């Protein structure tokens, strides 16, 4: 089974994303705009069983709802 873990550090203008596989190897790192229109295609492009975590803070509240 292909399992990937996604971590997101959300800021006002950008989001830093890192993806690790089940072996703990970083397989992707990216910095994208803080907009749903850029987040969704980025996450949808990651295949397998996804587990995501994001920081809890002022800039992350809206993303939790999405």
C-alpha cells in the first residue's frame, strides 16, 4: 500500500508543503500560494493513502473547513 504523510505550514501568503512516504523519505517539498485553487491540485496530485497535518493558527482555520 502506498501511504504518504503531508505536512503543511500555513502563512498569510504561502504554504510550505512536505510529503513523506511510509519509509520516512521526503518525496516532495513545495511552496504554494495560500489559496484553495492552488492547494487542491497540489494535494490531488499526490497518490496513495494520504494522511495530512497542518499547524493550528490564525492562517490555518479556513483550510480546516475546506
